[in-house]
C-alpha cells in the first residue's frame, strides 16, 4: 500500500505539502495541488480518513519530548513552552525520554496515534526515520530535515565568545571539554567556534571529548588531568560539565579561578546562593521556548516559515570562575 511519502516522492514535493493538499489548506500553489492529486491518482493512494477527521477536530494538545526533566536547562525550557502554549489556548503533553532512542520512538508513535496538534522535540539520537511530518514538528538544537524547523541558540558564536573571554583573562593554554552524542546537533558548533577563535589569537589549545554513551565522570577527568594538567583555561560545553570539572580540579589541589579559569554553556545557575557562581555563555531559554511555540502554531495553521533554522544570540555572563 503506497504511503504519503511515496506520493511526495512521485510529485516531487515535501510530505508536508502533500498533507496540506489532502487537508485542503489554502496556502498551496495550484501547481503543487495538481502534482499531488496526479500522484495520488497514479498510486491509488487512500488518505487516512481517521487522521483527517482528527485534524478537523483541531486538537489543542501539543507534545513536548525532552531527554531529561531533571536537567535544569530542559526544565526551564518546559516551563516557558507550557506558559506560551497556555496563553494561546493549548495544553502540553510532557514526555521524558531519559535520552533513550527506543523510548523516543515509542513516544513519537504515541503522538501520531493520538493525533496531537503538534510536536516540539529535543533529541540527540538518530531517530529521523521515525519522524512523521504529517504532524507539525519543531526541533530544538537539531536540524533533522527540510520539513522540520530547528530553533537553537547561536552555538558557534557562543564558542567564540567563551574563547575571547578566557583570552582576556590571560589564559595561555585553553581546553574545550565536551560530551557529545552519536547524532549531529547544533551543540557541536560550540567546539568549532571555540577552536576558530583560539587559532585566530594564536593560543595553544586542546579539545577533549567523550561520547555520552561511553562517558564516566572519574575516567573522563582522570585522563584529562593526566594528559593536560598544564591547562589554565576551560570551556565546557555545558554548565553541568563545567561544575564537575571544578569539583575534580579542587580534588587535585587546583584553585578556580586562580590556577584555572572556567566557563560553561547554558546559564542554568542563576542564583547567587551557589558558590562559586559559574561564568557561562547564557542561552536565551525563554526566547527559544516561546519562539518554538509560535513557529509551531504557525505550522499548525498551515503557514510557511521563512527559515529552516532560527539561531538566537547568546551572551556572556561573568561569574566567579574567571
């Protein structure tokens, strides 16, 4: 039995365009409508009437897929997404995958079966084949494909910014610390920006990374201190990793920021009750969350978005670790 993807391929259009033609959205060109209808006729494709009926009911439920509810960055993101949806008359279905690809696929299937109005997803796994563009989808931090709009912070500039701030403090040898995922994401641009900036200034540096499925706190930092004990400036690709470095450095007899300067990325530590207050590249979490909702609602209404990727500027927040 032919699928909606088969129709899209034969018509030479995106799956989203086929979906809009089937559901009689206004903003589709006559040329695209003809191509899609011809392909439907040629393939004898039968649209899913149940799905169409659910669409006509105009569901007010939006699903949010996160790798961790516990992580402060994701919690803050969920807070602002729910608030923005509530203001627009929508309700939130929050799903915590624990970063497991099998659980993410399970939730995606559940979303499609229950015909939610739209999906906002944050995943660092290779699950592209399981993403069905029949339902509007906004991705955070990953550009999954042309049909999936991505909202992210300006990770590349954030990496450059961190390098510049470390250089200002007189750092002679800098290090990038990163925990990476198996799938490509915008987060990797933090490293690229950092490396380009230190090279520009002629600063000695090292990039030290580990895959998230292989990462172990003790092993990671023990190897780092053995191999790169002379580093006096650290840029960690998350605030959590920066905080773990500071803890391990203290155990090694190093003082922050006297012996080594540290900058994180996220800006999750926004309370001066924490010491030392981490210097960090602050992501515009609220703006990212509210933009994700607004873009999703535009997609739900059948509107074409201007860009595939929306990158929002970041800023440096000086703390006590530089």
